[in-house]
């Protein structure tokens, strides 16, 4: 059982559509991060959220940390083919960073 | 500032052999972590080194080992390779201070065991 559950596992959408990816847990995290990984490369850090209820925006990407710090969401507005990749959430759990299984996003033009 | 570098990028080994992978962290970063990534298991934590000491270890057999040098560069070694060790091995570095645990990943070493 994953400590962090991501949904959906796979998402295929058309360019211009909006989407939301979820990262849920029954555990409380002191911080949570989102990464994007492209094939053959390492994950790239997108954002870190620390405070419950925190919302951060990165261009067309909006990240939210749940009030109880157990869940997070990533919303992409007007998706573009360049958004294609594997999106991973990761949370600090004790003195380790644990990762969700990831959401594979494919944006078709 | 240069990012995390890993060498080699690709490696093909035969079952039973051993392999050493290298990682150079971002300048000033003192913590280096290693992960194994496979399609079935996702990102699995191997171990973390800070100031030349192993601070955390994941649930991997003793065939997987690592070390860190005084310049923060790190190596990981896998002995007696098995087919199931085929994976992308990722190294990540962080400052080692602060509570956010933000990590910066290298491009990975793609290991294929035949």
C-alpha cells in the first residue's frame, strides 16, 4: 500500500482542456512537493507546499495543500503538449521523502 | 549553478556482475539520496548520505550499498546483479538543512541487466 495515493494513474486529454491530479494520504505531512518527469530524465521539482490550505500558482499550474496537510491537488488550465509527462507528488514523512506512484499525463495537439 | 550529474547515463551488465554508479550533487548540497525507479514499483528510496554518513536506508537487500566522499560526491554499488535490478537509478541532492526536504534530481543512470 502506497503512503501517498495518486489519481488518476493515467490521463489523456486534448490541448486546451483543464485537468486535476490528486495526491491523497491518511497521514499528515510536514511538507509536500510536486515533480514532473519526462521520459529518460530525472524528476524536476515544480513546487513545495508547507502550510495547510496553501495555494501556489506556477503559470497555468495551481497547487493546493489540504487544510489537514494530508492531501494535495495539481490543477492545469488549458493544457499544452509540453505539459506531457509523469507527475509525482512526494511528502516528507519523518526523515524520509516518500513518493506517490505518479500520474502519466498525455496532452494531444 | 550546475545541476546534479550522474555517470554513466546508460549501462548494460550481465547477471552476476557488479556495478558502480556515480553522482555529483549541486555545489553546496551536502545530502545525497539514491532511488530506484521501475515501471512496476515507481520511485523506491534506497539510501541517503549526509556528511559521509548514511542517514537513512530503504528496504533493499545488502547487495545495494553506497558511500559519500568528503566533497559530497556519492557512489552506489550493486553486487551480484539480478535481472530485476534493471531500472533507472536516480540520485538527488539537497542542502541538508531546512524542513522542506526539496530534492534536485540528476538525469539518472539507466541500468540494464541481461
